[in-house]
C-alpha cells in the first residue's frame, strides 16, 4: 500500500488575484505600522505589525479553504469461490476406498494452499457449502449432512456474494447428483464467470457388503433411571458374512452396545438393546451399526430417534365432588406443571345431580403407595368408605401429604367434621348450619405466611407482601372455628364483617370474637403434612389477570409451591433457573421449529432483569441465532422460530444473563428427518459437470487429476485508489490563531499607549 499526501486551497482559483490582494494588504499593513513607528519612535510597533499580520494570515488561510488530501493505493487479490458438495450422497465411497467427501476435503485443502501461495498477482480462495453459504473461517464440515442438492442455486449464490470482488472463477467439487428438478442447469452461462468442475467415478465394488439400520422402535417417553428397550432392525446386503456392533449413543457418549453375527448373503436381524437414561430432559439418541470391513455406503449406518426423559414427578391425586371453576383451573395448572403427574376424579357433573354410591376403591393401600399428595375437593364424608379413611390416615402418618379444599359439602353438616379424617385436620370445624361465607375478601398473610415458601413470588418479602395485597379478591370461604394446638395459620380473611364464630353461634352473633377467619392452615400429622384451604375461588387469580392481559404468575407460583411443599420438594430448590424446549421432538427439513425458553427465578434472583438468548447448533456445529420474544401475558416465557435446512440431530442452547454475565444455561435436543433423495441414486453425474464447465468457459477434472486445476486459474488482482480529504478552513486552530494574534496586538498597543 502506498500513500501520497498534498495540500490544496480549494477557494484559490485565480492565484494572481490572491497574490495581488495579499501584496496590497501587506503594503497597507506596513504603511500603517510605519506611521505608528514614526510617531512613537519605538521598535515595538514592528512586533505589533507581526502579530497583526499573523492574525490576518490565519483569516486569509481560512478563506482560502485549505484541504489536505491523501491518496492510498491498495491491492484487492483476485477471488476464487470453491463450492464443496456436502450433501449426503458425498458420503458414498469412490474406487479409492475413501468417501467422496473425504477426498473432496483433501483436494480443497491442497487447492486453497497452492493458489494462495503461488506468488503474484495474488488470488484468495473463499469456501462455500452446497447451500451457497460461506464456511466460517474456511472450516470444512466433518461430515456431509445436506439432504438436498441444488447446484444451480449453490453456484448462483456463490457468484452473487463474490460479485463485488475481482472474481476470476468458481470451482465446484461434487458428484454431480442434483435433485432440484432442473434439467441441465439452464441459464448457468448467464453468471458470466468460468466454472471449473471436479467429479468422481462411481464405486464398482459390488462384492462388498453394506450394513443399514432399517428401523428403530423406541418409547416416546421414559422415566429417569428406569429401563427402556430400543428395538433395532439391522440389515446386510452382500455375499460376505459380518461381525457387527450396534450402539446407542447420545451425542458423543455411548449408552449401550450389542454385538451381532450376520450370515453370508442378504439378511436382516432384529435386536433389542436395553438403555437406562440417567438425566432428565428432551434428547435425540442415535443408533449406529459398524462392521469389521469397509462398506460401500456409510450414510445408512445410523438413525436418530427422539426420547423424552422425565424426572421423578410429584404424583398427585385430586378428588373433586363436581365440576366447578376451582377444579377446572386447578386441574389445568397441575397438568401444565412439568414436575407434576396428576390424576383427577370427579364424582358428578354438577352439585345438584343425585349422589352416587362411593366407589370404594379410590384410596386403597396399594394405590396410596404410589402417591405423594392427595387433594380432596368439595365432597361429602360418605364419598369415602371407613376402610379408605383408615388407609388415608395411615398413609399420611407414614410421611405423605393431604390438602382439603373449602366447599359447601366438605365443610358442611355432611362433610368431614364427623368423619374419621377430622382428627387429622389442622382446624376445628364449626357446627353451624351455614358453612360458607360468600362475600368477597382479599387474602391477608400472617407473619408465618409471609415467611412460608408457599407464598414466595420474588424472594423479597416486602415485594411479595405488596403483590399479595394487590391480588384479585376471592369470593368467600368456608367457616371454621379456629386452628388446633400446634397448627400454623398462614393466611386469613381479615374483613371485620367476617369474624370467627363462637361455639354454637352464627357469624356476627352473640359471643362472636374479633378473630379473622382462617383461610389456610397446616400442621404435621405423624410424619406427614396436612393443610386446609377454606377458599375455593383461587381461580380468580388466573382468570381475572389474563382477561386484563396480565401474567398469572401469582396463581401458578402459589399452586406450584403448594404442591412442592406438601411433597417435600420446594420449587426453588428443584427447578432450574431456565428451561428450554421445542414444540415437537422431531421435524421435517425446512419446517418451522418453535423454541420455548422459560425463566424460573429463585428468590433473590434478578428475575425480569435477566436476558434470554438461544442458539441452535446442527450436527456440523453450525450455529443459528434465534430471535426470542415474550408477551405481556407471559413475561417469563420466550418464543422463537428456526427453519432447519439439513437433517440430523440439533441442539437448542439457551442461556440466561444479567448485566452481561451468564447465570444459567440449558440445552434441549430435537431431530430433523432428512430427505431420502440423496441416496436414491448412488452413481455420479460426470457428464453434467462437464457440460456445466463447457457452458461457462471452465474446465472439468476427475478427482485424480484435480491437482492440475490450480495452474489453470487466471491470476488477476485489482488496484484500488482511495482519496481521503481533510478540510481545515473551519478548523478551530485557525480561528483561535486569528483571535489570539489580533487580541494580543490590541492589548499590547493599549498598554503602551500606541492606540
């Protein structure tokens, strides 16, 4: 690079005029200060003239508009676009015994090095894949994964991206298998660039055997640390017998293997491989078969399958008396919770329907053994048999948990007050005939409630108290007389109109005390927990907020933490701060994949200040950034979409960052089914490649002679001259110089009485 700098005065078009005016001005300045010298006879007058002249010179320079121009000359090397076919058909072997793709990668490395190091004029090589996308840092993919080949599009996209460069040619290394449907790549000559092509011979080795995974059968979901069977159909074609190994892998980790002996001739064998996943999540597993000798086709040696591995869920059984709003929303919340496995039972469709005989087999000892939490809704005491009550009480005493919800039946005269369960509950039932208050009220937390994990929303007790004080009102609650000794009251109905009744008195009657009504109370019974929630309208915390377009975090957090606390698993300890998933486990190439990332802040975390970002990686390690967005209704849930262009196993990596520092990350996997078009024809299309080179003024080479290609590339470079202009006419230095010189001259004259 060379640089040439010059200074020009853009306003000086007639130099003689500027010189004449300058000379006249200088003469006038001299005459003026000579007169001052003659009157004062002091040499100081001449120094004053110099100052005044310097100021005027700075002003004249500004008017002349001085500009500094720099001309720099650089060399832009010529460019060659090298398109490497990374489609699945390139995984086939050629007569050398290597895969076509392996030989193409070796040629690309040699070609790039030879062309770029062959002296001047300089030529650079830019690498592209068969989709026409530039390969970052010139890194070639490890395996051919593209499920479709469109040679015309790949060449066109490559030329368009290099059009602004001194493009001297494009090199295509491919087997010529094009499944775009175009005939003869019509219009390719209009690119105006010579295209050099490199092709392959087909593998004549028909005597070798070929292994294939024909089918994989596996469950959709399995529980963590539980056994699952993967059934694999392995096929072999060819005369030779083979000793093979079938492996199940997750990523690079091998989960299980099994060895097989396949007899001579074409054969199939079904094998069952047991696996035992040890980590919960959504994963893509791979079944692969490998033999004891080279094969002619490796692309069919593996298959992927998705598998959802569920964590040990909290097993909840919810028994309700009839279809009511509380049941509808609570059942929906339990089913949406990924950590809960809920089963529900409803006695009858509505409260006015005739009752039915108790089923008698809902809460047997055998069924209770597999449950963690039971919720009893608005049912009468006769809905459970004496043996079920006994089994339920023994189950609680052994360390499990029960929640009883308020209702006209469960807390009325025909409710649990006269059942064997009454002794296990933390409240004392009222014996009045009106078991329910229907007036609205806003829940108020007690001191114990403000510290309890059930009511923790942000982790900050002051903020949580403010949120609960603004929660939608509840429509009434069941009446209880008070809590039992040792019980803990977490929430109350504080309204003065709702005073707890004394024994034998109705609300507000004689003997009423000033004690608020209990809404939520708990205590330990044996080794287990029992809770009573006298309100039956918590659904208002979700329905009313959603109608207003707001988040129902209050409702979901309350019930999520209620279930976890009863089960001995607080959500803040069990749940990760971030969860990522896709709407399906597998997709077709080119179809929309919806990625969902959810923030699940713990107490004290930044919560809404944390930023969520997601990137998707394919099997070759190429990263696709996903634009994520949330809605006002669900501020902690972020959604984004991506359209995969190749088949294989993909990973969605989500990260959570606060002030630029990553605080959490999670990964989910999904499967993209590739097209079978690439392997429909295992031959090569050398004639297509020759025709393509002929139409565009390029040359065709077989892969064995392709090292001669570098000498055929035209060497050309482009010199670029750049002019940089810097204007000084409005420079503060010129103005300050003028101002300083004129001001100094005036001050000196004043001080020396020369004015």
